[in-house]
C-alpha cells in the first residue's frame, strides 16, 4: 500500500512539473538544458518513470521560479503524511491554536530551570504514551 501511495506521489510531482514547464512555455529540451540533464530525463520525471531527488526538485523549482512546495500542492493529507510532509498551513494552524499559544506563554513565564524540567517532563510523558 505504501508503494502505491509513493507511485501516486511521483505521478503528482510529474504532473506539477509538466504543468509549470508548459505554463512557462518551455520545451522538455530547454528545461533539461537549464538543469544539465538530457530531455529524456525530464520525460521520465513527468511520466513518473523516474523519481526526482530532493536536490533535483530544488533545482527544478529554481529553474521554474516556484518554491519547492509548489510540487506538493494538491496532495491529500494521507499522501503528505506518507511522505512525512507537514505543510506550512497545518504547521501554522498548530501554532495559531489557543492551547499552543497559552502553553508557549506559560512556558516563558517560568524561569530557565523550571522550563527545562517541564520540557523533560513532557518528553518523559511522550515516551510513556508511545511505549
């Protein structure tokens, strides 16, 4: 099942690559030249025959003038979790929650030693929950 999900993600990334390349009016040959690869490699990325490494995604994002996150837009929550991706919006939602804000505020009201002890306690409790 994880393999199927990864294949879906590769297909999604390839589609996003093709969409952006076409939007900019670039041929596969032009994009390949800008990245220092053969156009066949771009073809393989676009049809998900080959996986794109993180370094290649970074390079493609720079050439295509988009953030790396562009490639992941539109993935389902399950697909993002499979890849271990936390989107900026979900991270911001967590940080914006009242509970998180209250916890941060209370934490910084403590002195350094009690703050460290609270962190140790939280880590210990997390370990108990996971065990």
